[in-house]
């Protein structure tokens, strides 16, 4: 049976809504720890558990760690970026607007890679920037000269940028640490919070998974399943070496779609699925499965086709993210997911 996961968030933060989702056939939920800590999520997790219990479901709870994923900084309110705008990119700090541009904050380790012509993709590639200018200011402070580098980018594809959205620099070899301090703190209390699976983002090689497994062992949480998210070409190329260390592979098409041309993404998804099937390793398909349903009560034909064929390709799990976390129709999302999965399973058994 295919596992069907929603994502916890404001749109499904009531026991009533969660109970409706479980009653339809949802088997578990994901909590994204890029925006909140596990300790802060106790009330929401409690609602999920009580809602599942009412429906006779023992829920799976997956937590998505921060890992080596790059994200923009926290801002007080969304920033509208229009095609042709010039924006300044700076190290993560307080959000400000200054002079000729709006400042976009990125982690400090990205700044050396902001060379002329470098593309910057934000929010799963919805916003597309290109570095067009680097400037260096020299200021005198107490007799010492201080150099300040400034980076300016042109908005190629605009959009509304919110806090803590994904950032990618295609082609740049940036190597953040496997786990953040926040990740380690979350892993320490994963058992007591009822976590059943940990999702490690941007897995690059076998050592990333061993690092997470070691943290789980130190926390006495060896029984928690480890999900390896394939979101870059390093993960794709080294998939065979990752398979023994992961309990399940996640084909995470959001950032994976930033790492390859979108027209190549279906082929990469099929390649990963084939290797997982050959090795007998369960895999999950996630990202934009029912994206239109964030604002529409009915999905597109292409979306239900996508879910159907993911199941026919052998997916052990499918998951939605923003559709249930912040969308307008979380219950309907699960209804369409479950019914499409059942239709595919029926076809498989013909």
C-alpha cells in the first residue's frame, strides 16, 4: 500500500481538519523544520496524533531537517520582485531597504560564489536572478581600512519572496555542513515527540547519511527511519552508494528541478525510480504533485496523471507540501491524492 503524506501547517492546524484528512486515507504527515523547531511544534503534533487516533490511524510523522540546504533570511514582510529590478544581495542580517535596491539576504558562505553572470534561483526556482555587478567599498575606521563587497543582481523572473525560501546557485560547488545546530537539537528530542522518520535534505554522498545516523544513535533514536532526499546531481550520480544507508529515497523535485533543466527532470526521476526498484529500495515522489490546489478545489488533469504514474512506477510513498500546509483546500487535496492512488493500485492489480 502506498503511504500518503500531507504537510503540517496553518491550513490544517485544527483537529477537525486533520481528522477529515486521516479519515480519507492519509497515513502520515511531514513537519518542515526549516521554519520551526520540533520543541515549538508540540501543540500541532498533539493535534495530529489526536485526530489520527479518532480515525483509528497510527500516524507516521516525518521531520524535514534543515541540513545543507541554502535559504534566504527572515524578513518582516514579503518582498515583491519585478522583472528587470536590480536587487542587492548581502549576508543574512536584518531586512532593510537601501538606496538603489532591495536587499536579499543569503548565507555568508554563498557570497564568494556570486561572480558576474552567476544565476541565483529562489523559492524552488520561482524567482530567478543573475549577478550583474560587484562593487567594493573601502571605508576608514579608526585608522584602519575596511573593505566591503557588494553584489547586485537583475531579476529575470520576478515573484513574491517570503522568509526562509530555498536558494540555489547552479554550477557553484558550495559545501555547507551536513547538520545544523538546530538539526542536532531536533534529533535529540525526536523520539519523545513521536517522530517516525527523519528526512535529510540535499544528500551529497554516503557520509551525509552516516552523519545523520550517528546523530540518531547518540540520541538513542536508531529505530527512526532515514529518508534520503535527492535534490542535486551529486545525489543522483552517487545513488547506488546511498541506497544501503537509507531506509527510503525521496525524489524531491523542487530543488532537483533547479539542478537540471526542467525538461530533463522527468528522465532523472525515472532513472532514480528504476535504480530503486532494481535494488528493492522504497522511494517517495514529492513536490508540486497538486500545486494548483493551493488555490483551486480541483486539480489539473496533468497533476492527477503525475500521481497515477508515480504509483505505477513503483513509488512507496507520495507527499504534498504547501498544498496542505498553506493551501485553501487541504482536505480536498488528500481526497484527490487518495482516490488517484487507489485508482493506480487498482490498475496495477488488473
